[in-house]
C-alpha cells in the first residue's frame, strides 16, 4: 500500500466546501483503486489566518508543506482583508511559490462536454496547457515596489537558471502529451513581448537554446498580444505555452473564459522538491455558505496532484468521472457558472461516474 502525505489548506470563502468535494472524490478513488492511501495534515492559511495570527501562513505550516509529498489547497483571500500597503493579506502565492520554489505554474485549459462555452468549439478541441514561470518576472516585485506620490516602479527580473528550468519543464510536458488538437503536433509556444522589452528577448533566446535539445517538439513564437487573439480565434493550434509570470496570469484567465469560466480551471505549482495544487479562481465570498459553488476546478486540481504523485490510474479515473458526469448531463454547469442543484449535486454526479 503506497502512502502519500498531503498537507491541506481549506482557505477562505467557498474553499472549505469545494475542498470537501475533492476529499469525497479522493476517498472514493482510493477505495476503488485499493493500492494507495492519502494521509492528510490540515493547516490554516489565507485571510482568516492573517486576521487571527497576523500572518497568512505560519512558518511551521510552510515547513510542513516542504516535508509533505504534496499540498492540496483551496482558494484563499478576502477582498476586505488587506495589509497596510493596500495589497490583499490573505493571498498565499508569494509565500508558497517562493517558499517552496515551485517554479512552474501549470494551468490546463480544456473544453469539457456539456459546457456552454462562448467559442464555437467541440469538447476536446480546446486542450492546451499554459506553463507560467512562477518565481520571477514582474511578480518578483511583489511588496518591493519603490516610489512616492508622483511615481512608482516595479522591477521585472529574469535569470538564466529560472528561464532555463521553466522552458525545460514545458518541453518535457509537451513530450508527454498527445499534441495540439488541431494537427496532433507536439508543440511549445513561447509567448513574450521581445519586440519591446530586453528581458523578454532574454526569455526568448534561452527558450531557443533549450529547444535545441528537443528535436521531436516543434518550437513556436508569439508576441503576447497576438497570443491573446490566437487563443480565441485558433485555440486548437496550441499544445503547451510557456511565458513569464505576469503574462501567464493574464492569458490563463483569458483561456478560462473560452471554456466556461475559471470554475473549470485547475492548476499545479511544481518545483524540484515540492508541489501544491489549487483552483485558479478566487474564494467567491459572495456565494459562501449558499452551497452553490462549482467544485470541478478543485476536483481536477486533486486529479493533477494524483498524476504528480504517479497515481496515474487514479487521476484518469477522476478525469473520466468528471467527463462522464458532464457528458451525461447528470452534472450541468449553468450560465452563471454554478452547477445545477448546487455543490452537493455536482459532487454526487462525479462520484456516480467514477469507474
């Protein structure tokens, strides 16, 4: 019996309720597979933790995340909980990404069956992954901007080591995938603004160097503004895209908008020695306690965690369960992004379709 030690962070707002959905799916999968178990260690984190303890994540919790086999995290943050400088106090991105050195933010964008997406596409026709550099770029300036009431500057920094490792991650990921839906080619697209910024040319140059070691993977280049258009007009041409931190934040949300909203978007944050998995959407305080939240992104984040732990059969079982629940219309995502019948009905539908 394989055992994986998992730190869990229930977060804020709808976090606890959708994390509970993921726990129920994971429990059923463990029962059906019968050859592995997940041992959970719960830790506080987020806005409520900041209000209570003055920090959004205690040092001992960060250390527990380092020691664990992985971390499963729900959305955190509440808009009214802010630091003296005006930034949100409950967000954990800067703490976990830097503290765990999870340099690759992996964001799948996939059109699932039964979802009323705004693009003219069929399920599976949109299926790509944005790999966002996670520890450098513009967001490295988080909390470090300098200025006064007349001007403020934030610094965008890239290092050779940082760019090399995230590009290599993207090419390795492309090798494992089946290629772009439009033509079946394994392809990595470098997205940058190298026609304007020297730092972006630095990124592109290193991408080209790394790509020389992957003759079996096609290299592709797009400026970020052109990429935004192409993700809407030609999404099936994309397989894996790699880019700087800030650009990845923007374009992954754009991608989510093409497949029915952020409620359909899981993510992973992966480093050499640590990882954590979470939905990319927020804590939705406006619907907290109403039991109407969509648990799919949290459930799919749990599936990504299983894949990372090499529990491939279990991960496939979760993905297939979500696909079949949506395809059969037992799970229906309404126009407002919420599941018909609420969170409980959505969870039960997924459970009913696990292999």
